C-alpha cells in the first residue's frame, strides 16, 4: 500500500519517521510531507491559514502524481486529509483519522475544540508577533507525550515549532467529502489525554461506517510507540 501521513500542529513530517520505518520494512510506500508553516528554523508563518496548509499538501500529492493511496490524518491533520479527499477522492483508497478532528463543511477546528483550549490558543496567538501558537512545555509532557522516555523527550521537544492560528480558526470548505462516501477508518490512541476521550468519539461518529481500532499510546504515539501505531494503521487500512 501507499500511505500519505499527515501530522497535526507543532511538528513536521519527521514525526512519522518511526512509523514510516516500520511501514516501509513491510513493503509499503510512505510520503510524510511537512505542511506549510511547520518547517524548522526562521520561517514566515504570519497570516497562514488552513487553506494554505491544505493546498500545500494537495500540491505535493499532485506533483508526485500519487494514485491509490491511504490518506492518514492525525489530530489537526484530520481536516487537512478531508480537504484533500474532497478534491482528490478518485485517487484515495481510504481516509484514516487518528485521534483527529472530523469537521463538517463550513466548520473550523476551533468550533469543535474544548472552549478553554480555544481561549488559551487565541491568547497565545494574540501575544505572538506572527499569529502563531507555541506548545506549552508542561502540557506537552503531561497531556501530549506523557508516555515518553526521557530520551524521547530530549530528542523530540526541541524540534517543536509554533503553529499558525489560522489552521485552527479558518472554516473549511469540503462540500463533497461526506457525499463521496469514501472508505474511512478511525484509530483511537488509548492513553491520549490531549482532549477528553468523548470528544474524539464524537468525531468518529460523524463518519459513515468507519473501521474502528485502537492502540496503545499518548497523543504523540507516533513518536513514543511507532510500532504500535504502524500496526494499528495496517489493521484498518
């Protein structure tokens, strides 16, 4: 199979390296691009919107002329893969959501996030110089990556980058996604504390007849338990 792996905020495609290693060792092909605004270093992130990020992924897929692939979205990457599937449904074998937001046409991620999280992110974006949201170190360790080893924390934490607030706040246009009735799956992460479990259960309930599975790991299980994530993806793809 061919997999296109899409991360949520604060990280680039590198976050899938461990999962990609497992998948390629099994004979699968993997593309894990870094979305616009999540590149490392001194990057101009000001003004970037959800559409900017999603169109960048769309261009990557068209540039490589990919056909017949499984499209995987984690966390904030869920609406991004919805956007791509909406426009390239004829090329997509299956869309997989992993502890991810699933939006209706005309919704934003902020419309479905817990209100306290939205308020905190908005405050951080206002205080920033480029309308971005930086990851809170304590939240990263306690709610996103609480199952990490000290070595994993030391390795991955310095690679986090600010995320454009426009990704969360722009309402998306996916008029065809649900009507296409593409095969879909949802992978729950058993130890995810980023949002209440019921929130992601409501997201999965929006999908038509999804394959459902779960695997061990925190919200950042692709970093802390890549083998488990790879196995989970293969089981529902």
